[in-house]
């Protein structure tokens, strides 16, 4: 999966529509108008006034945003109507830093009602706002409307209504049912001041000064205090993104499991990078839970330890080599074989045709030795330039590290970016025709995506086939808060094709040698309950070993407050049959605010 930071930075370059704003200060109120904020918001997601001019909309200023591309202020009507489906708050978009208004001002606002960003291309919901505003300050120092409490009792268990089939599954025109659906509940509070209390952090502070909490502490809790995404129907309704109107330096650096004690309060916003977001004017106090990076046990002499680790666009210019090496040596206990994903070429994102990654690999191996680990050897295949997706110019690929003191690699020459390896029988045993080799690299399933790397290893006289994967990312999928419910997962079409090819290759090995030890592992970019995993598993050719863990420990990645599986190790029947294996998802990155990768490595130990 592409890094969250790179995807977010790209999206942030899309500027909000510009508007002119003016502020007039009067000592007497302007004439009243019948249009109130709840009229503008209406009882659906789209304002009945969208695209229309409104005047003399009254409210109290509850928050002012002076940074970013969406500058403006929130107003809230202190005299609500009796309809729980109509919000009493709205955002006033000024484009530049608002002038002439302060929190507590009573104002009247005129302007154009807009739904931002509008349209259906992204699949996201939109934010109702007033643009091109003219603002009149009527009085100052007014009491702010009371914050609405958001907690486990107020947020419904059901996530979202099914979309309107006559509108391609959109929920936009459906009347809100805030007592029945969580997304409707949040939408009915859009623009209003809300408060949460003593909330546990389920998504660590990220580089964009935001974190995720849950208002439902018992909802699918992980062992470390996160919220596990265990099925498409377990969206976890208690998750809420937190940003701040205060200084960046004052924002807490939180890890999963920490608690924001006391009250966190502010306007409820909606954005394209996580949906409903509490923009805090009051932040709770961070109470650390003392989360520690996990350490797996050392494999016994008779056990083969195989790991997968996405090192997030590693190239020689990065300053994370020592930390990655420490993770491999100290937290993973120097596995015998490590499948690395997102190894970049020797000059990283410089787009000059370089595809070799020998400097990247040598630097990592040297760092591992310096950290007290073994002198690993490595195997990989350089991709064709710009053919495997990822960061432009980086030419990411998978690579094998292996400890030659514990395991040997069977080299069979001829493998390159475009030549496919195959399975052959020699003296009754399965072997690869090319090792290392790529699986069906010319197939359309791998267009702009990483091709699987297959290798043949020998441990204590027993051959083990390892297939390193990095499947197509989830880019382009509609988010959980999409206006389309259920959201479309368009990216999985390519992953299903990729999984079909890998399963077929494993089946060829097992048809040739029924008891062969086969491991397919890597960044599968899909969940253990997904269709992608079911296709990989086939009719028992493979089994995702992370399912051997308790549900509270099944995750390798945290996205928008959901702890979820993207990295997997799948095993053939000969490895699974005797249950003589151990699996560990080693949580060293995903739950921490100072992560060096957004993925947690996975380790399998077994006796071939």
C-alpha cells in the first residue's frame, strides 16, 4: 500500500475553491431572515439550499480555523429546532484567514451555500458550507452553545444505511436517521460543537497532526488498545478523528492505547482524509499507556524462521537503516529468511532509469551486522524501469534476505524482469526452473504492480519454496465514510487476478510434490477475511497463518483508527498439518507515532 503520507500530500495539493470574504461590524442587529442553519443543513446530507444565495443566517462563532487550505469559522444557532436530523452548525469558508470575527461573536452571514468538494468522482461525502461570505458582527462575548456529547450510548451500533439503488448506491438523498446509523448520527452533528471524554487512542499521532480515538472502549478491542477491523461489517462506529485548532507543537504525540483524559471538544468537521473529525478547541490531557515495541522469541535450532517486512520505500539516502536493522535483529530475532517489500533502487525517487538496488541492500546488511546480527546474503530481481508501480523513479521490488549460516539458497540462473519461472520435477521432487524467478511477469495482472519473487531454499536438507509478494494497493477504493454504501472496492479486481496466479503457481508445486513446503508471504494489501485471501488459499493449497492468532492480535497496519491485516504469511498443508508452527505479528511500527514504517513485520517459525 502506498504510504499514507505520500497519498495525503498529493491530495492536499488540490486547493479549495477561492472566495472573497468581508466582515462588517454593527452595533445593532440586521433584519431577521427565515433561513436558519438547520434549514440550510436539512435532514439529508445535501443542503436544500446548495448553490443558492442566503442572507442573514444567524449564529454564534464557535471556532476559527486559521491554517491550511480550508480557512474559515464555524457558527452555531443557540436556538435549535426539535429535529435531531438537522444540524445547528455550519462552516463558513473564507479562503484566507478570517478577520474581524472572534469566538463568542453573534453574527449574521450571507453567502452561497456549497457542498464541498461536491460531485461523485471521489465517492466521498461532502461538507455543507457557506462560501463567499459577508459577515456582520452583532455582538461579542456571548455564551457558546453547549457541546453535544458523543459517547458509546449516543452513537448507534449500525454503521450506515444501504445506499439508494436508483442513485448508484448513494446515501446522499436519504433522510438521516441519527438514532439508527452512526454515519447519520455524525452527519446530523456536522458543524456543531461536540465533546468526547476520556477517549482511548486507536490511531497514533501522524505527521499531519491528527490522531484517532474511540468513544466505544469495548468495540473490537485489540490487545494493545486499538480497534480491530475484523470484517467488512465491523467498521467500528466509535472511531473519530481528532485535529486541533491550537498550535501544532501543543498537539499530543500519542500511541495506540494512550488516553485523552478529560474533555476534548470542538466543531465536528468532515474531510476527505478520514471523514468526521473533531476539530478541537479544547484538548484532553494525554495519559500514556506505556506501549512498548514487541519482541518475538528466537527460533530454536530445529526451527526455520521466515519473516515479511515492508520497509516503506527504503533507499540509500534514508536515515532509517539503523532502526530497521535493530528491528530485524532485536525485535524479530534475526529470522533465517526475510522477505522485504518496498526496497527502492540505488538512488530512490530520482527518476533516471536506475533499477539496481545493490547499494540499498548492502547498506541494510551492513546495518544489521552493526546491530549485532548475522551477515545476511540476499537475492532479488531488478524490475524494468517504471514498470512495477510505487513512488515514481523508486522502482520498488521484493528482496530476500537469508542467513547463510542457517539456510542455503538454490540458485538457478536466468531469472530477470520479464522471464517467468516455472515448476519442474527432478527425481520426484518439485524444483523451480529459475531461482530466484518471477511468477508470470508478463501477465496483465501485474501491470504497474510488483511481480512475485519465487525462491528455493534448503534448511537442514529440506527444500522450502518461498514466494515474496507485494500486491496491488487499495488506492482508488471508496472509503468507509463514502456517500456510496457499501463502498466499492475497485482495486481488489487486480488483486484477485494476482491471487489467482500465485495460487495456480503454488498448486503446480503441490501437484508436482504433494508434501512440498511452500510459503507465500508479503504485503498482500488485503485482509485475512477478504476475497483476495480466499483466492490465495484456494482449495487448501494455502492458509493464512495469521488466523492462528486470537482475533485481538490479528493486525499489521492501522488505518483511520482501524487495526487491520495487510501483511500475511500463507502456508501449504505440509506446514499446517501438524500445527507445529508459531505465528507472530510483531507490533513495532503501526501503533506508534514515531514509526519507521507503517507496517508491522510478521514471523513464522516451523520445523520443515
